[in-house]
C-alpha cells in the first residue's frame, strides 16, 4: 500500500475514506492494517467500514446521511452460487443475516427453485423466530427483483405490504452488501468445496457452518466477539394477517391489478406487472394525460397517454426508499 499518510487533511477526507474502503473491499487487509496505514484508530476504521457496507459510498459523506446501525435495522438476503451435490442435484443456498451483528439467521439449501412459494415460507419462519426488521437489503436477482415495473417481484411486493423497506444494491456492486458477500465466500469454502453427497448432508454442513459462524467465530469489526454475543431480536412481530393497504388520496384514480398483471384503463387493458397481481395501485395526475403510478409509498412507473407509453423505473430511487446509494 506504499507510504504512511498520517493525519487526514480536511480536503482529503472523502478521497482517503474511499481509498481505505477500496483497500478493505479487496480483502487483502485487516482492520488493524488499514488503521495503521491510514493513520486512524481501529474504532474509526470499523465505523467507516460499517457505514460503507450499510449504505455505499454516499454513506461516507457525513453522519446526517448515514444509514441505520442499531441491531436488526437491516437484514441482508441472497440466493447465490448454485452448485450440484454429489447426487447431481442442483442446490442453491438461501441466506439471511442481520447486517449489524452479522448473525446468520438462516442458511437453507434449496433444490434449485427460488420462486416466491419456495422462499416466502422460509422468510415467515425467520420472521416468527427473530421478529421483523425495518428493512431488507438484497441484489437485483430472483426472487428479490425482476425486470418488470420498478424491478418489483412477488417477494418484494409482499415485503412492502408487510411494511418493510426494500433496499436494493446497485447492479454489479456486490460490495454494497459486502459483509454478506464475505460470509458467502466463507460458506462456500467450508461447505461446497467439495459439495456434500446429497441434500440432507448438504443441509447438515450448512447447519454446522451456521452454528460455528454465529457462536464461535470472532469478527474484528465486532471487537473479536462472535455474532451471537451482539445480535438482538427485532422489535416487530410477524403479523397474523397481512396489513391492509394504506390507500391513496382523493383525486387519484385507483385500480386493482388483475391476475394477468393488467388494469382496465381508459377502455383498454394496460399491462402493469404480474408481481402486483391482486394489489391496488394509485394513479396520480401529474399533467395532461400523464400519470404517476403508485404502489403503497413507491412510485414504480409513469404512464403518458399522449405517447401511449408506460415508462417503468428499472430501479426505484432512494427517494422511493428502495436503495440508499
């Protein structure tokens, strides 16, 4: 890494933070090495690692814009890195962790199917055991996102109905979910090289990894404590029934999305998204023949009657609470 930088000069602060975090993301340096190299304390180094991994580069700018850091504020989820067990069957691990404590809440071997009906019961079981966090962070892949309106999937629509904020990392930026990505690398190294003989043995290996990771493995950013000593239950219980939709203001048009993903609009069928089937959406007039499409607090699209064009947002913006980038 070269030369000692000593104390940070004010005009260098952001550049130095970004340089330090790039070094951290490379995986070549420990917290102690970075602290010594950049002339700051280990506590400060851990603070900026926490902020970066929770909210990306913008989280480094100042405290007022930093994301949540209290326990169980954000869970991280992923379906990553399928492989075949010894019997030739495709396996995909679904993992859910608490972003603050790194506690691995669930590590479940799936048989290759990652659809809503497969993963939703696993999230329900996790919510019932640990409570529900304010937000869940995931990538842009199945089942967390889609190529449809606003990138919404059946799973993310369900999360929104439960009152969760859905934080989506930027495409091609896995470091924004960095602590979860590092856990996945350790998981694969410990359990999938080589894979186990079958599903039962693979799940047994996942369970043993989860026990060791949570109960025994110290984490430098946690003061050399294991996640089990830091993790706390989330404050909100999983509801016995799905909350009612919040509704939309008077003066907006309201439509319920059909099973085909369409609504009746101006005498025609307008395709919205199959992920929103059964949901009520609001259409906000924003100009002559122009409408913003709302789902709960999100604005996943815009309809322009004059151009006969439905314009989706491929990713919902930070303003829509989907991705604090």
